[in-house]
């Protein structure tokens, strides 16, 4: 009886259908368009507080004013800042990411003005909860000793 139930379950499935893995997001370096870049860091979503910012993104004047009156702070779910690593550059960069759909995104280097639209974050200001000792220790790997070698070299 068990095999009969199993056969009925198999017959209910669509023939020829296999589970297809969804595509991941495709992010390419703005400096090297052929190079994929990666990053699974925190996303800092942009916040809009004026109707002018909405008009810059293509919304009409009257509608932008109505949206700002309804939502004093509008969080954009399709635009954010993210720290991404490019293997060809060999470094991480802050990028402004605009999502068009699940796979396609537009990337550009994040200008300083965009950080004003992110709530409670400024990458140029040091974190007050980190001690000066920790900051010095973190920078120590870049420092050079008196004999010309780096501290982490043997």
C-alpha cells in the first residue's frame, strides 16, 4: 500500500519539471565592466525626506509632495550603499547599487553626498565605541618597522 501512495504522489508532479536554481545578482565593477564583484556586507538603504529628491528620481512634482506628506521619511527598497570587493582592483569600494529586478543591478561609485541620505551612518567619522588601542592595532599591519619590513612579516 505504501508503494501505491508513493506512485500517486509521483503522478501528481508535472512531467519534465525540475527545480531550477534561481540566479544570483550580477554585479560588475564600474571601472572594469567585465569583472564581477562580490559582497555580502550590510546594505545601507537610502532615505528620502524632501520632494526634490523624489523629483530627481523621475516622480512628478504634485505626486512627490503628496508622498512626502504621507511618509515624512521614505526608505527606498531598490537603492542602497554597499561595500563591494573587486578582484581586479584588489580593493573594496563603497558602491551605490540600484536594483532593476532580481538579477540586474546598476552600480556606480558612491559619492559623498549619498551618505547624507543614509540614516545614522557616516563612514568618515570613527566609531566612538572602538578604543584608540584597537584602531592603532588594526592599522599596525600597514605600518613598517625600522628595518623596512612589515610587522606581520617574519
